[in-house]
C-alpha cells in the first residue's frame, strides 16, 4: 500500500489553495530572480570605463546622477509592490482556508501521543463512537472537522495532500478543516519534533467513496471478530492473560486498557507502529517480540512470550480485521 505525501499534488480544496499560493509566489520570485540576473549581466557586459592605461573617470563622485537614482527608486518601489501583492495573496489564501463550508461535516478527534495517533470518531450516540489508530478514513467530497489534542508533548498534524500543518498542544484544543476531493491514500506525518521517534510518527488518511466510508464505519463500530479457530482462540487467551490487555482495548473482550492503541480492528489497518511496518502476522510478531529494537524509546514494553504464545497472539491480532 503506497501513500502519497506531496504538497504539489493537492487532493483537496484546502491543499489546492495552498498550492496556488505557492505557485503564485514562485512565479513572482522567478520574475524578480530573472530581473536581478539580467541587471547583473548588463552591468558585467558594459564596456569597461577604465583599464590599466586609462585612469577611471571619478567626476561623477561630485555630480548627482539623476538616471541612476530613478532606477533605484523604481526598483525599490517595485520590490515593495511585489511584497504587498504576496502579502495580499497570503491573506486571501488564509481567508479561503478558514471559510470551508462545514455543513454535514464528519467529526474526528485526533490525539497525538509519543509516538502514535489516536483517532476517535465522534457520534451523538455513545454506542456508535469508536476509536482507531494511525489511520483515518474520510469520505470524499464531505468536509471533515478534525479536533486536535495532545496526550504528552506538542505534535503537529500534517497531511500535505490535504492541508497545511496544525499543532496539537497539551491542554489546548485546536481544529483543522479539510476536504478530500479525490479518493486515494495520503500519508500524514507529525511535523513538530516530539522526541526520539518523531520521524516514526506517521499515519495514513484514506479518502473513500461515501459508500466505502459508510461500510468502513459500520465495520469499525462492530466489536472484535470472534476467534475463528483454536490457534486464534489460544492467542486471544494469551493476550487477555498477559499485561497486553492492561494497555490495549479490544472491544467485545475484557481488554480495556487506554495506554496504547485500540486494537479492535488492528488486523485491518495498513500499518502498525505509526506507519513503521505494513500489517502482517509476521510484522505483528516481530513488533511484539522486540518493540524496543524496532522503535527505540517507545512505550510498548517487552512482554516475554514463548514462541508458541507469540505465534498465537500474532495470529489473533492479525485476525482482528
Ligand atoms: Cu509527534 Cu513529532
């Protein structure tokens, strides 16, 4: 599963506003750059007014040069006008970003943790609220209002294909409005240094068609799948009997910890460990066997398991689609 992370390929209206401002700024700066180079080469190419044999004409030292002054005044004026135009474009972009219509918006809460993303889907009915991690599904064409909070230190939400950055600050609630206009998978990245594994604090935004989004939401609201065979059931029992259940929630079981990501449907997610590894039974096993080698400093402790237990637990988690 490859995900796009590219400011220059906007997939939503907010990112389009930003990309347009970028294009306009580059165009103006390109004109200025070319003009300055042209002036430089003109000056370099002028016939020399002095050489070893001819002394320089210093007469202009005491004589006002009205032509030169006019050129300098014109250049300063043009620079000020250019900067004011860029300022105006920037303000206009800011206003456009702030006025995204929010009727019928999807409400999502994102909480930044060292070093993963908790994603909560709000609903007026408490039984319909659900939580996932490091993966946000949104419907194409519908506005999304994301509430941003931080659990520990400052993080920053950034999905370049959909919008600019917005910080998640402990004790404060920020919001960001976005809309995906093209279905696709877009990579997001924490954009504020937040500790050792800041670089491994990625996530994906999956922009689904409205039908696919509705299906996904229904599937996420459902409690975890029942164990399909004996090996998976053994893995579930190991998970519940070990410290795993104290840190993670699996809805529909007695596991109700809130320190780590909700694992109710972990097997259906594209990645584990905040974008570090594609989700497979093998990567789940590798992660559980030695989380501190794969992602040093993260809060997942090593829970000693026998090889059989490791195989069973990873099979159980992979089965939670
Ligand atoms: Cu979270 Cu950087």
